[in-house]
């Protein structure tokens, strides 16, 4: 057994879960199997488990959801059912119901989505407490109540039309695009909560649309589903790594595919609502007025709360510090105030490049900080380097008769240690600021 399992699987036998467990293990989502509800409760106390998958045929299926969430304590524990529970009320207690024999890569991606959603909910509640301490309120608001909008792209076909009709019956607004060109026209003109691509025999049109969306920062987070046109050999793992959130086999009933897509669309809309609520806090008077990011004092207050929560939930927490690096162009931009003029745009870029659950702050005129919950140190450094590199590819105005300048960053990262204070981990991240600047592509 792996010494650090991440997925709790509850099943009396391996008949239904064996293949899935092997696949998740290969993908890095190490599994731990419990045969009974009592054993599952003990496992939650002994290990830091991110999610639980329960065989729908387990005799304790009705009582397990509530018992597991109680045992998880401060952590939000997403629950998945493998197979459909006989009782509709029991099925409603799960975050996701999986059909029998799902592809492990598909399940891994859905687990990742559910875990991130749980972390978003945890973080939002923490921010409400922090804002309340500073005399401000953070209203979570409600997701857009209008019907979710789904783009359905591909040549007309009776099954594709049936899927569109099923989505409409489920309350979605469906827009059909017969070619990749019209699909991109719609994507750039209208906001969508999900997109379904109709797989041609070679899947080339669908892959073209998927690749284009994943290169566009505005379209990147829209959930993508691929509905296979016919049976045949296909590398599902590759499709998921290409950016698809869902792949429905050719024999999947339209109601099941529609249900999966609608679930993805509603989760996406909920995250948009949370991000909008966080952005609305800029007018609360406690944020940095120039960038809209957390101010120094607000960040210090919130980081302490986040660190305490990370310890209680047994999740990692990393802090990153990004400081503007000294360079000749930056030195020339300071006297005329051109660097100061660029800071609001830089702050806006930082806020867009972090995830909803990440906290971005401005600690000093040329220093930013990030608190990344549920993120180990190496992953945090990759995220900070990516943010620095994207900003480093942007040219800022340096005034009349001067070439635009670029801003590069030194990056420091530290992961919270057991028993460490929030102030200490921030100090270690500052001390880790690298002497060498982050390598970036030429400005365009």
C-alpha cells in the first residue's frame, strides 16, 4: 500500500473497483480500499484523503455520505458513487455519480475538479471571516440564474440533435456550430458555460477547437466534452490530457451525456460567481487601491487564518513572493512614473492568472505575494514562474520617444512547515527570492 494514499475507496470486493483503483494508482491518485464503513472512518483519521469513492452496491451506501463528511471534520470531502444507488435520495448525497467501468483518466480529472471546488468553498468561507474582521462583507452572491449556455459543435447527426434536445429539456440554452470556424465565432462573441464537440472519425476538427480554446486565456476554463461519433480504438487518456473534461463513448445514452455536461456547466458558473464576488471586494476600501489586490495588512491577517486552516485540514500551503527585478529599462521607467502607471495593469494580470482559491496581494510598491492553498512547494514555484513569465511577455508604455519596457521578477517560494507560523513562512519565501531573474520570451 502507498504510504500517502489520496483516494479512499469503499467496496466489499474488488470486482467493481479493482480496475479503477489500478488506473488511479498509475496516474498518481493513490488509493486505499476500505471494506466497511467503520474501516473508512478510521482511514480518514489516519490519512489525509482528498476524496472518497463508494461502490453503489455497498450495504452501507445510505449512511456513508453523512458519516464520511462528519469524520472529515474541517476538510470538505467530495464523495463519488461508482454505479447508480437504488435510492434517489441517496444518489443526491453524492457530488458525482459515475457509471460502471469509467476510464481512470476521466475519473482522475473529475476528482481534480471536485477537490479544487471543495478548496474554493473552504477558501471563500475563510475570506468572509477575514473581511468581517476588517469591517467589510463578502457576499457570495448567486450564480447567474439564466439557463446555462452550451455550445454544441459538429456536423448535424440524429444523435447529436438528440443530445441538443436533451440539453434543452434539461434547461440549457444550446447554440449549434457546424464547423470549427463558426464555433470560434460564437466563442468569441458569446459567453458559454460548456462546449460539446462532435467527434468526426479522425477527431481532427474537435481537437482543433480544443487546442484553440486552451491557448486562449478567456476560453481556457470553459469545460469541454467530446461525444464520440463511432466505436473504435482511441486513446482516452490522450484526449483528457488535451483538455477535455468529459468524453462520452458512442454508446452512451444522450441523457447521461447531457447530465454530465450540465453538471460541468453549473460548476463553471458557480466558480464565475465566486470570482465575481471576490472582484467586487475591490470597492470595500480594504484592498490595495491601485491594483485591487489584497493590501499588506489584509494579506497578513488572512494568511494567518489560511495557515491555521491548512494545519487543521492537513493540506499543504505555499507562499510565493514576486519582486520586480532591477534592469536598465525598469530603472529608466521609474523617474517619469511609468513603472507606477504599469502597476495597476500588472496587478490585474496577477489577479487573472491565479486560481479562484489563490490569494494575491501587493506587499510593497514593487512586491507581490501569493498564498496558494492545497499546493506543495514545487507546484507553487511552477505557478509563480508561469505568472512572472506571462507578465514578462507584456510591454508597458515608457513615455514619448521611448521604447516600451518589460517587467521581470525575482521569485521566492516557501511551503508551510508543521508548527510554523504564517509570518515565518512569508519570511522564508522572501528570503528565497532568487538572484537570477525569471527567463522570459521577448516582449511582443
